[in-house]
C-alpha cells in the first residue's frame, strides 16, 4: 500500500466550530505525521461483582493527538501570507498582517488564541478534528532545510468516527517556493548585534496543550508553564565562538542583561523568513570542539518587555 501523508489545515472563524477544510484549498505537504486516533482516560466502574473477573470500565475525555513537521518557505510574494499561517494561528499567533513588502505574524495572549480544523490523511485513513491547538518549534540546522514542528491536540469532529475512508484525490497544493538550505550564504544570525557563524538554532514557544472539559465547555486549552503563563519562548543556539576579546557572552549572563537576537533566512523576496527579539536572556553557555573549531552552545528565554506583552519576539516573512 502506498504511504501517503497530507494535511488540510484551516483556521476556525469561531473556535471549536468546523471550518470545512478541503484538500483542494488547504492541503499542506508534511513529514513525520503522527496521529493518536484517540487519547482516553479509562474509568473503572465502581461496582462489586458476585463473581470473578475484571470490573468493566468506561472511556473519559476522548480527544486526538497530532504532530508533524513542515518545511519553512515563503509564499513566493513578499506581502502575501504563507500557506502554513493557520498552523501559527493554532499556537497563539494572531491574524497575519501584510505591511508594505512583508507580512507580520503577531503574538497574542487573548484567551488561548485561535484554533484550526484539520483533515489528516494517513495512508487511506482520514481523521477529522476540530479545536486543534498546540506548540510550535522553529528549527534552523546547517546543511538542512528549516522546518516547523507542531505538537498538539484536537477534538473529534464526530465522536463515533475514529477514522473514515480517505484517498489522496482532489489534492491541490499551494504554489510556493522550495525551501532554502541553511548555510552562511543565506542565513544571517546575530546575538547582541554581533554576527555569528550559526550551526543550529531552535525557537520553542514552550506551550502545553491539554483537554479541558466542564459544564458547557469542551475544548483544548494551554497549561501555564514554570513562568506562570501559557507561552514561555525558549531559545537554543550553536555557533562558532568568537574570541573573548572580540565578544564575551559570559558577561551578559553574569549581569543578567537582555540582548538582541536576529535571524534572517533567505535572500530572495517572497522567500525570506525573519525572527527577531530585543529581549533574549541568555541563561547558560557551554562550548564544544568540532571540526577543529570552538562552538558556543547557549540556552535562553525571550522575555516580554514593558506592560504591553506579546512582544518577546517578532516573526516575519518577506
């Protein structure tokens, strides 16, 4: 049997209400698609039986799990949102905002943000889910194409249907450019305004989705993390370490100083991705030796500044 994996991912106008995604209009090519057909808590019946045997149980809190990776590339047009924008909307990003020659994807903290309706085709099995929300990670690794990793949960569109028959027909993929390899020629990375030879960069939004169910509501929400909020953006990076006399990042750690972070990937208009922050707080730095070079390895967090919030980093395509 031919292995096939496709998603149709569409933002919900009203959170929790089926948005009618189709493979003709909303198809995305993904990799490492993993579907947990149903997550369930088993409740043992509180009964005593006059005979030997297992006590029967009933299922509780049924919902789905969904994870996948998708390559990062632009829309092909500098001021047009990317085809995978609905994925961001499911991780507390707001509606895409075209401005001039770029598109911004603003962060939000309103409620738990938006959600999506999803058709997930795995081989010949079609899984339908609504109220999809989850965490995203952006990964840029040297000599690879950059990608987004999504890990989330959703609600059954129709409770009895764990899956239904599906086929990879009627699929129309958006026309967007091929992703660009991460290398020094097309990926510019800096910390505290000092340009570095980057080998690896990860931005993890640090969000944990869970099923919430009570009278009058059943949906997917975000747990608070150690920072006591639903989003705790974390950064890891590996780069060729400059000479201490040129740039010493240990000083920033000791002083607890927040520094600027910038990553621009791509050089062709319509296929450029940019992540920037003015508030990277480096928490640790170690070093390793590879290829007869010394590399710095940092971990840190991106901290909202001032009272406005939703500004710990910006994500832009252009």
